[in-house]
C-alpha cells in the first residue's frame, strides 16, 4: 500500500483538501487530531509531558493545549523534546491504522513533514499552499485570533517555496472549485502509480 503525506502551512487548507480526498474514498489519517487523542489517552505520554513541561500541562486530566503551546512556542529545544515524545507514538499509531485500511493508498495529513526530516517515510507528498494574506484571514476567521499571531506562526514554519521543491504534487488552494479539480487529477495519478 502506498503512503501519501499531505502537508501545508497553517491556513493553507490541508484539512479541506483531506476531506476532498476522503470523498473520493481515500482513507485519511489526521495526525493533529490523533496526536491530541494520544496526548489525552496515553498514560505514558501524559507522564512524559508532565515531566517535561510540569503539572499544568493537564487540568483535571484534560490536555492544557494553551499552556503547552505557550511553553514551546519560542523555545525550539523544548518543542523538539515535546515532539520526541509525541511524534514516535503518532507514527506507531498511524502504521497500525494504515495496516487496517483496504485501499490502493492512504493519506497521512501532517502539518510538519519536511521540518522534521520525515519526507523519506512517504511514497509521495502533496503540498497545499495559498497566499499568506488568504492564510492569515482563514485562521483569523476560523480561530478568532489576532492576525499578528498568525503571521508569527507562519514565520515559524518553512516557506512554501522550500517545501515545493521536495513535494511531488502542489495544490494552490484559493478557489474550492479548482482545488477539487486538482484533487481529482492527483487522485487519478496516485491510483495509476499504486496499481
């Protein structure tokens, strides 16, 4: 079975693209959602996160996402240590999930693939892009956050130009109609490759 990575910066619309692939019958694994589930359900992960970031990482047994995000946002070393706890667990979970799927290919949606040097794990990579102003507006509308905060987060991620060089397919997600056409086209190509 072919493993396809789906990635893109904040506000690019990778989840929207993921849903389009899902409509075409492709099994989608959303790393962000699954990571949060694992961070909430795994006793071992909880223990390791509390050891790294302190007891405030969980409030009444629930993941304190705001506290964790603030703690690691400007501390690269701390972020790397947190990722070293969470990412291997997500990888193991994804692999066992993928084995249970019955499809020519599966997609793992992940915000950071290149930044972690994980691109070799995938047979093909689909990158979703959009102009920065559109991305910022989408996140402001979706999360009700300040535009400057979104800009900061974008600046913490690799630029699209760098990711494009390492991707097999690039979807510029501005118009949903065009995006849907591109998804269908990529789906056809991936089915051919995986046949």
